[in-house]
C-alpha cells in the first residue's frame, strides 16, 4: 500500500486552483479531485505498518486552523523544471501539525523524512521546459491569493498509480480540535 498524509482542500479552493489550469505548453495539470497539501509522503508499507501508522496518527491532538495560499512558484527550472505549485502563506499552526505528523510516522517505525517540509499544492507537472510562457504565466498570476479557508482535519491517503495518473483514496480522516483554533 502506497500512503501519504495530507490536507484535503475545500471544493471552492480546488475550483479556484483548477481555473489556473491553462496556458502552459507541456503542463500535465493535476486533476481537481487530486489537489491536496502533503504533510508527509510515507511510501509503500505493508498492512501492519499501515495499522501502526493509523494508531499513531489517531493520537494526534492539534487545533483546527485557517490556511491561505499565496502566489505561484516552481520546483526546478529550465530543463529541470518539475512542478508548478501554489505556495502557502506562513502558518505556525500548519508547521505544528506537520511536526506532529512527522513524529507519528517515526513512532510507527517508518523512516525519517530527510527533506525539509515545504508546504505547497502541486498544480502541474512538466516533462520539459515550457519556455518563456512560464515567466509570463507566473507574472500574470503573481498576486494569487486563495483563502483563508478552514482546516478541520487531515487525511491518510492511499495512492494507486495508473496510466492516466495517480488515483488517491481517503483511507482515514482525522479531525482536528474545533474548540482549539490556532
């Protein structure tokens, strides 16, 4: 089973982000139902590890909070351009939750994440350089702001890779504490 922990996005946020999906040659746009903010990629695990992970994630006690997406950016550039993403405005509550998720993953006996957490919502993936249109695209959308919107839960997803792209399934939804708002 291939797993990751993420924040699902409200439908209106996904609609706003999906509306950005045009004007870049070679972009493979993320399907609206797949838009999310990854807190921790877990990878392939067996059923026992998945059960242990669920136990640890269930024990997380964190407040609900609001999140804002602000601006667009890319991972990589030129021939090494990989991803166009919506950036996340600074959020101590998000960082707090992500740290708790990382701790839960480690307590479940899974390997530590070596990469620094960079909160983002992937919008498109690239196989090649879209050329000068990327600069114009980013410039025209530089003032993008979506939110604030409520974050009231986080999700353990499974991922099945297919010819048309990945298919994500919500395995478990973990509620955040609505009485404690960060």
